[in-house]
C-alpha cells in the first residue's frame, strides 16, 4: 500500500509539473512575499505570526482535519509546488503525505518544524508501534518554542534580506509562548492530584501530560489510524473508576463513538463521569477565532481540562473561572 501511494504521489508531481512551472527552489524572493505552504492549521498560524506581512501562507488542512489520515489532492500538490517554502509537522504526523513531502524536498525548501528538536526530548511510542517518535510535540509549549525558532531560521535562510524582521517577530512570539506556558502550568496545578487524569480518544496528549504534570490515558494509540479495541476501552474505564475522575474529553478531529463506549463501560463499573468537552487535538479551531490560533487552541484546552476536572467546590475566580 505504501508503494502504491508513493507511485501516486510521484505521478501527481509529474502531472502538475506538465501544466505549470515548478517552484524555483533557489530563486531570489525580491520584494514579493515568501510563498509558504503548510500542512496543519496551527503550523499555518505559527508561520503567519513569525512571517508577518513578509509571507503569503497557504494551509492545506483546516479545522477538524486529521493529519494522520489526510490525503493530498491534486490542488494540494499544486500549492506545494508553487511554494518557496513548505513547512510540515514531521515525525510521521502527516503519515499519508510522507512520500510526497520527501519527493518535493529534492527541489524545494521543505522543512519539518520538529527537525531541530533534540531527539532525547521526544517521546518514544509504545513498543511495536510503527512511529519512531510521538509527533504531538505542540502540546508542550517549550518544544513548540523550538519549532518556532526552526520556522524563523528557515524563513531567514530562504529570504535573508528580511532576516532581522523574522527574528524580531520570533522574539515577540516566544514571549507570548512563555506567557501561555505559565498559564497552563497554573491551570493544571489547580486540579486536585487524584483528578489529574486526562482521558481522550487517542494518545495525543503525552507531551502535555509530561510538561504540565497530569496523567494521560488515550484509548487509541498516537495515530488515529489505529482502531480502539474492547480491551482498550475496558482498561481505561477501570482507570476512570479507580481514580474517580469526573470527566473525559472528545477531540475535534476524532469521532465521538469511542468516548461514548468508554463512558458506558465506566458507568457499568459504578463511576459517575461526563464528557468534559471537545479538545483541540490534531487541528486548531475555525479561522478568525481565538481557538483558530496555536496559542488560543492550547489556552482553550487548558481551560476545558481544568474546568472539567476541578470539583465545583474548589473553583475560584482565578484563571479560566
């Protein structure tokens, strides 16, 4: 199957190359904006924050789109070929686009935003999993600061005349990320220790848990391509019942059926648990909303998690209340 998709991806590249000029690779940018194509919408937002008016960003994946399962269309391939710079998540996040991105890297500036994160700072998946590392690094703001630096450095290398502007925008953005990091820390610290268990559809939040001191239980693996089994549901239901966790969470890019089956199983074990809300997992929210940005996406998640796991009697007028 992988060989078939690789052949199709190469065919799409060849086909679009017959009808338009390929992106120039080393062609000088001049005074025009840098044409950037991105995969997930939170990468799109981060590039826009750092690039400012000097970039023209085309994002392939909108709100609610699962990058693990996304297939590039002929139009997507055209957008990628027209780009001066391509940014993607890497670490096999865009699993079905991997061969295409590798092919395009031979002729264009194509950069995984996770490339410069030290491998020792990444989480390895469970034994036997296909992925080499967990790709969901954006849920650790400290790691996303490194990804943001990679974006700025790549833009400056491709467009050196405006390198100082990219650096200034990066420094401003990193300060905003520091504020976000502190906010999330404070919100998670307010949850009683016994309730610090984040239960979600798939295992996308391990970086969040490691950074902010909360246990994480995903029913599926780190890729939504894997299907949850009855044993997975029973395992997590038992954990919910034993910890007395009051809420579990659905994800914006994953169907609700698995969580609904989990709640039924936990209820059968005597637990009282509800859906605490819908988290942004592999995609940010709608354009033009706070949740449509990387910072707004993580802030909304932190508020939803804290509000769902903090008992009513402990809620104060602090952050998110």
